[in-house]
């Protein structure tokens, strides 16, 4: 996927959107927000996307693909939280 960063607030927020290219998505936007809470980090993630079904339906079962994409995005959020909690909290 080709994406561009459209908003950054250092150590707090990252927004990315897809750009035109050979992607499995027609459109894609991710909004990641991080908030330090003591020793923990709250990660809020929002993903809005539309699969490029016309391109994919000949190769993939779109229901299974949708499930895989959702599982992947949940894993991404979980990993981001774990990585964030390894780093020192800014003072």
C-alpha cells in the first residue's frame, strides 16, 4: 500500500491516508492516538477502509480477506501499544 502522512503530533497522533497505487484498498485512512497513563499507554486506533473488491474477488474470498485485514489491524494496534510501553514516557 502506498500511504502518505497527513497529520503528526509528536508522540501523540499519527494520521495516514492511502495514495493511488496498486493496493488491495480503494481507500484507507488510519488514525492512531497515544496517551501516556502512568506506566501504561492508551492506544486508540481507527481504521477506515474500502477493499478494492473488483480487483481482488477473482483471487481471494472477500469475506476471508476482510477478516484477515481486521485481524491484521488489531494486531498492529496491540503491537504499537506494547512497543510504546517499552519506551520512556516523555516528562
